[in-house]
């Protein structure tokens, strides 16, 4: 049975949202023959996460020394058994239908190597706010995200937290970029440099806004931003310059 490997790093107070994230996985209706596995990775060896996890045999827990969320994601990747890898932060929620759309797109078209989807910000009062500049639903050609990123103050037109990718592509790219933040953006741009993606106009993520989230840290927008953006862009440009076009070795079973 093929599985989609859900990768979730956990650190600090984000552990308090794991139950809600798990409920959102239980609400997914997957295509016939598919299942999911949840790779929960504690970012640090504090031992505070395992006991907070629900009793579900599809959960595969791991822990390693603290390195930030993107190092934790890459460590979890070592346990991935599925042909597809899906990002899910511990404090976010997958609306019903999200995984089915990702799986259908990636099994129907072997030329598409990754998917993203529309996002709603989930505010502390439970309300949601959308983004008014989503691209049209459909294929995202190589280099399109990178070009948009350069023209719009280094903001991609699709949200990296919604990524679902072929596992072999993630491995070929070395996992998530080992940055204190924006490692998922680095993965998105690298994937766009070498392969075709797809954008789903349906909402595929509720992105929780709360004071403890990683991107709320003051350094995210100030001290290190220029260097972070610089290395992400230089990596994407270098990969474009190679002319490499990722091709999947085999279409995932479906």
C-alpha cells in the first residue's frame, strides 16, 4: 500500500496543537489503496513530545538534538517510506480533501513533481483570512516561482508550507535548506528550478497565526533576512543554470 509521508517538526509550545493536526489527518479521505504515515520529529531531545502523541500506529516518532524546524524535517525524511512527502507544521491544519488532491495530481501526471495549494491564515479567534493574489489553478512551469520571487520583494506566489513533493525529488535536493527559517521556501524554489509543479485553488492549509510560531521571531524579518534570502536565491539560480530537469524514476502507484 503506497503512503504519503507527512513530515511534522515539533518544538516548544507547538506541541499543544498536535492533537488538532492529527484530527485533520483523520478527516482526510484518501484514494483507494493509499494511506498516510505521520513522521513527527521532536526538534531537541527534551522528551516532551512522545507522551503528547495520540495512539495511532501510523505515527512514527523521532527526536534529535535541536537544529531548527528544517533540520528536524530533514531528519524525519530518513524514516519516510512513501513515494510522496507532505509538509505539515505542528500548529497547522489540513482541510478535508487536501491529501486526495495532492495524490491525484502527482499520480495522474508524472511530469508534475510537486504541488501547492491555497492557504487561509487561521487567526487566534478562529476566523480565517485569505490571500488575494493566488495564481490560477494549474501547472507551474520551471522558473516561474523564482521569477515571481525576484519581482515581488522575495515573496513567492504560492505558500511553501503547502508543499507535497515526490520523495525522490526531496532527497535529490538534500531535503529542506538548513536555515533558521525559510528552509521550506528554499525547497520550493529549488524544486521550481528543476521541475514542474501544480497549484490547487482549493484551500489546502489553515496556517495558524499565534505569538509562539517560528516566523513570529524578530530575527525572521530583520537581523538575518537578507542573508537568508540571498542564499536561497543564489541556490535557485545555480540550479537553474545547470539545466537539470528532474524526471521521476517511476510514477507512484495509484
